[in-house]
């Protein structure tokens, strides 16, 4: 039997370049200057608006564009202009300003030890407020943190928000949740979880159930760009595509996931809106600091879902102006001038400029409203603290730990309740 020749590595093969693993660099460096050269902006008004019933593939070129309505002077341009009346715009401006005032107050409350934790949405207010206004009031919202503006825009009481953060005797959730993990059945706001990415499969599942039961309500879900690396994100897109779930899926790309830049989640290789292409979903990429663009894109996606044309993935391109949370110091991983150099500006200032340009607002009115809302939040905070704060004041009685879980409390929980109350 002849020996089988053994292949030998050629000289060329042995001299091949060694493989290298690409590790995204941390940019920009904390000691350097802001660098937004990776951004590719589309001019305001240049992106075409497709009909809501187009095949999903027709929207895929929009994954690399940026839907913008407001130009640098505050003028509304192009097909995406929702042409909202002045009163609606003033309402949106007020809700964004109230959200910012609320955030500022609760941030200070944490710094003075009245609560354990807080997360502001500074710079991202247009995302939550404009989207809440574009959706119907009973559409189900599956938010992540930093979307407190959804509740504020829907008229949820500021007092109840504060009491939830303080976990006091007036907390609607009876002290069972961490601060900022809000929940409200009445306002169609599903309970937040501290786990990242869970909101999207929950939103898709709820939307599937709504369609299966012949309901008329759609769902919307939010995650950050970093959470797109979670398996939950891909599970949600698969089910949304296969069953054409009536849902709006939002990726809030605020450039930073805790302390890592958006490129670590794949933002340099492709846009986050482009994740929809492989699943056959419709997609949009939107200037998240442009109130009009966010409203128009959300309304388009909601109308598409309501007309049974399926889900849309929206990337909201925005910027986290503040820290990730009160446990975070952003100066340790990004330049100090980063927030000031953000090219897409401040959502509150941009909408105010637009209204002033239309003769429907003024700097004096803006300043007066800012003072009014600051005072409103301050007064409400005083009222909230009468019910206690994290370390002081009354608490819900021990038996409330066992309530609101089962329709009929099982025997083992009844026994634990007796033991907790010192009863035989």
C-alpha cells in the first residue's frame, strides 16, 4: 500500500501575515478634545419620506441617512415636517422643560442623600416627549431608563414620580422597585427592569397578543445602543419580522453605554438602524435632538404598524449630555468639552428657536416658563418629602410585601406573613 503524501506548508504560507484581532479604540480620549468626525449628517429636509405601506426593503437606504426637519436656523424643511400647530409644539416644549427641571431636582436629591440612585435624561428629552405625543395615549410603552419624559408627556403626576424615587409612603409601587424603575397600568407604561434589553421582546410579545386578539393598540419599546449586543434584541427582531407585530422598536443611540463608546457595540461597522435589514424590517435613522423629526418618524412607524404593515426599527441619534447615572463620572472616559461640541445641539433650545422663528414664542416667555416649572418641581418635591425619603419617614406596613402578587394568596405566603407579623 502506497503511503499517502502529507501536505506541507508552502514557504508562502509560512510567511503569511499573522492574524490580528480588531479591538475598537476608546475614542475620544478623556484628556483630549471632542471628536465627532465619525458622524455623517444628512442636511435638514433632504431625506425623502416614503409611504407607510412600502415594502420594508424600500426603507433600507434610510438606515444610512438621518431624518432631519429643523435646520440650524430653526426652520422646518422637507417632506418629514409633521406641520404641527403651535399649541402642540408649545405643549411639547413645556413637557421637555418639565422633564429637565424634574431631572435636575431629583439629581440634587440623590446628591443630598434623599434617595440612593438617579438617572437623568438631559439632552434626550425630545426622544421621549415627541414619541409619547406621536403615539396614542393607550399604546403600551416598554421603556428603559431615561424615558421619564414618556410619563410626563402623558400627564403622569410629578408627585408620584418623586415618591417612587424616594420609596416613601406615597410610592405608587409601595417601595418594591429601585428608583427610576417606574410602572403605571393606568398610563400604559409597563414596569421597567434593571436588566438591559428585556423591553424589546416584551414589547413584541405584547404587540403580537394585541394583534392576535383583534385589539387596536400597538406597542413601543426602547433600549440603548449598547443593549443591541444582547440576545434579547435579536430575539425581538426575529419575532417582529416573522409575525409582523404591530410594534415600534427604538434604539436610543446616545453615543455612550455606561463608559464605552457606541463603536464598541458595532456602531462603526454599520448604523444601528441597519440591524433591521437582515431581518427584513422597515427602518429609520433619526436626529434624536430634533423634536419634529422624532415626532414625524414615530408617527410614520405607528401608522405603519396600525395599518398591519409590520414593525419598524428606529435609531434615535442623540447624545447623553450628563452622566450615565449618579454612580458615574463621565470625565473619566470622555473629554470635558464633549457635551458642548455635540453637533446636533440641544433639543429644548432647537424647538424654542423654531417657535420663536414662527412668531409663536419669545425669549421672555421661555424664561418665564423655565422659572414656573422650576418652582412647580420645587413645590412638588416639598410635598413629596412630607411622605418621607429613602432614609426617613413612614414606610408601607410589612403585609404589603405579600400583596398584589396572587389573586388568592397561597398557603406558604400566608404562613410567611403570619411569621413576619409575629403571629402563630
